[in-house]
């Protein structure tokens, strides 16, 4: 089996391979991927630092051409890369291809942004002086990405970093190196100069720690757990570098008495259970008012019965496997916790067998939950959701906001009054009306509040707030 190596200073290096296992069929090895050492990581950081002066002053047409070529190849290979994504992460094939297309769209967007770099020219308050306000790249960017979106999240960090003239040291999640290797390979062949992008696959305790310890990273952009995010923040403060954190969520979906029942059920099913519930924007708290509660629970339960849990590549599969054995154990532990706390298990909750050995779990719905239960407070990151009964809109809003997180929030209602009030008063970075809480566009800001996020927003033109620094220059006429 071919060993997929790390890309360091423009060269493919590495000897020790780690097996990438298919969660839909644990007998299948997707590929062998090199595991970088701490010394490899230091070499990659040094290479990125050496490449920064030239790349930061490169022409906008060069950056545009490389990013556009990357976008075009990802799109042309969407079925191939999507299949790889489904095999290594367990996302259904349609979802995986959709994510691959999104990655191509992100690279295409930032190819365009490379041609739209702009500043301001202002008059000074003093006579005969001109003022120019420009944005410049900050330096070497450390990128650390999670396993649940193995191509989209790397794309929305790498593309703006390169667009604005930064160099990159990129560490993907150890569970899903395949899509990240494909991005690095495509960018390398697209003409990216040596050292501008360095791929260091491997353990967080080794590669990630070496990145955190380095004084030569000007910024770190991280998506992952809240605990690791705090470590990224602490190390970044020590080294006086910029940091950007996207972490957990415990997202509410409010369903009011006046909601269209079909719309509400589809939004809840999509939010809570598609992508196996392994999305930071998933709705695991379904906050439902009394008048529609019983009808909603009955309809959602019937909808869950129609969802097929099976191999990610099999036609007709709605929900693939949980990503690995450890995550499956976490999910089942929380299901036990929910029972112990007194919530009623209305549907699912069991691991299931399929033709091939894999990490298959039924979509799981609790009712009679309260917002104080652990299953309502802590991120589970699996196909597990709880229904919390409330009396009216005011209580629903209060419960929705009663969480340490603030990433995404949704409401199902036909009332313009309540929809407008919820958009203004929801303590979340993103709000959805009659839509799933998961599912965002590639050209607009992404991010949350409270413990969900820290720093400037990701994606769209707002990405320049993290990947650039403002310079003000004065000239005497």
C-alpha cells in the first residue's frame, strides 16, 4: 500500500505509516499516512518562515491562479474525493460530495478575493499629508483542523491564509488525513512555491504540541474541542500571537405552537441526526412549546423510523457510522446518562450491526428532558437529541440562551413577530428561521459566541480580520 507522506519545504517526506480505517467497515484500510515527529514539525515551521518574505510579496495574479487551479481540480474530482471522504469519516456519499464541492467553492471565492485586495486613502487631519490604510499578511499560520469536516474546514482556513500572503503549517485530525493530503497534493501541483504550505500529519500530542510551543507561528487557527482550544489560547498568549478558536456547541432548535409541523420536523431531523450528529452546529436541544409538543414528538419519532443507518457508500443510506470506537463509546455513555437523569428514551439508543463491522448507532431521541440535565448541557457530538417542553415563546427563548455555548440557534414558527425577536435576542453567532441549524454558506461569516468561539469570524471577506494586520502609513506631500 502506498505511503502518503508529509509535505515539508516542498518535499514529500516520512517513513512510518499509520492506517486510516473506514468506520463503515473496520476491516478496510483506506490508506497509509505518515506521522510527523516534533522535529519534522519544527522543520516545517522553519520552511514556512523562510518562504514568507517572497510569498507575502507575491503578485495577486500568481495567488489567484494557484487558488483557482486548486478549486477547479477539487471540483473536477468531486466524486473521487467525496468517496475518499465518506470512506475515512463515515459521512454519507451525497453529504461527502457536497462537502467536497463546498471546498472547491471556498478556494474559488478566495481566488477572487486575491484580486480584490484593497485599502483606503484618506486625508490627514493635518495639511499636506496623505494617509494610506492597508492590510498585510501576519506571517506563518498554524492550522489545526477536526475530523468532522475533513475537507471543508481545511479549505476555509488554508484558502484565506494563502490568499492574503501568509505561509502555512497544517495539521489535520489524525483520524482523517486522506482529504488533507489530497488538498496539499493539489496545491503543490498547482504551483505553490516550496515551503508556503507544509502538511504535518500525526498526533496532536506530538505535532500539535510542537506547533503550540513554537515562537515562530504568528497565528494559530483552531477548530476542535473546548479543552484543546483553551490550551491553544494559553500557549498563544504566552507567545504573543493571534489565535482563532472554533469549539463546541449545544445548539437549540425552538419549535413554537404556530410552526408548520412538517417544516419543524425536517429541520429538527436534519439538524440533530444527519452527518451522524457530528456537526458543531447540530441541534441537540429541541425546545418545544406545550401546544405542539405531543404532535411534534410523534411526527419526529415517525421520521426517525424512516432514516436508514448503514454503510456511508451504500445508496439509500441517510446516516453513516459514528467516526470511531471512542466516539461511539462517548455517545452510548451519554445515552446511559440520559436514562439515569430521568429523561425518557423515545426512540433509538442502541448500537446496530450491518453487513460489515462498523460503528453504527441508531438515531436517539429523548423526551421529558430538562435544561439542567447533562445531556442538555454538554456537547455529545453524536446522533442524540433531547426534547425540552416549555410553556411559551418567552420560556423557549430563555431556555435556548441558557447554555455556556452560542454557536447556532434555530426557530420554527410562522410568526414574523417571534422570528424577528428571536433573531435579535438569540445569544448565538448564527440564527436560522425555519431551517436546520446546521448548513451554512461559504461566502458569509461563520462563528459563534460565549464558549463556542473566540476571535474574528471565519469565511467570506471577514476572514481578512484574522489573516491580516492593518497598517497605517502617512506621507508628506
